[in-house]
C-alpha cells in the first residue's frame, strides 16, 4: 500500500515507529498531486507554459485552532525570480525551532490559482492531515540501584514514546534493554537491568521516538 493510501491512524503509527519520515510522506503526496495533475494535462494544451503548482504547508495544534502557514524559503521559478512558498525540488523543510513542542496536524494545500484566472485555478487540500509531534527534549530518567549491579530505571517523556535504553562502551552501543512490559511503546517505560561489569562505570543512553537522547552515567 502506498503512503497516500494509508489511513491517518496507520500513517501516524508509521511516523511514530520511524518506519517513514514526514519528508517521505510529503514527497509521496506531492508525487500523487503530480500524477493526478498529469491526468488533467488536457488544459495544459491551453497553457503551454505549464502552470507552476504552488503548495503550502500548514499546521495547527492537534486540539484545533487556526491553521498557520509554514514559511518556506522561496524557490526560483523558470524566470529566475523568487516565487513565494513552493517547491521545485519536491522537498519541504519545516524548521520547527520556533514552534512550541507538542502534537500538531499538518496539511498540504496545492493551488495553480497563481497562474490562472480565478475561474480556472484549482486549490485543494491534500488530505487527510498528518499528525506530527514536535519534540526537542530527551526523556527524563530515574535510577534506583537494587544491589549486585542491578538497577530499576524509569524513562519518561512529555511528547514522544520512549524508544530505547542502551548501554554504551567506548561510545558504541553494547547492548539494549527491554522494558519490564516487553515493548518500548509509551511515554513512560520501566526497566529492570543488570550491568555487564559491576565494578566499572557505565554509560546508559535513553532515546525517545523523536531521536532525542539523554546519557545516564552509572557509578559502581
Ligand atoms: Ca521528548
Ligand atoms: Ca511499554
């Protein structure tokens, strides 16, 4: 099944699981637009210049409110001038540095209105909106030694699922631990772990689904 055919729920799950990236989803939808647009190429005969399709990415908080356009750096059109938000290289980059952390809906609006009269131009929403999480903060952790090199450890994140707990050696991942319930699939996961060498210092690393990492030093 292609990305544009997935249900919102399945797509959101795949995004959370890291199976697909937001960029791949947007590109898939842009390709879909291109494919559909191709079927309506009949009117291109009336317009041999090939209308540029102007696309805008919009987002809003998951609990509603107004849509905000994502400012995208202008791309050069055929004449070499800069044409507002759009895509030439089939790639949108959303710099979320100034966006508050949390869950958002993201949608793509496509229009060829700029190149047509109002009557001819078409504007449509590429639906359904995607759910995306903006998350720049690593999980918090709590560690409790229980003796004999064993520890009870909890990772908790405000926005993304906890994805992994690993032990590093010389900067490389030596091993990863399964949570007590078997699967890293929620905002809070508990681990009951035993470290390989009880007399050595260890460095653990907790990672959330957005890839934010926290290093956890363990002293013997
Ligand atoms: Ca996080
Ligand atoms: Ca779990």
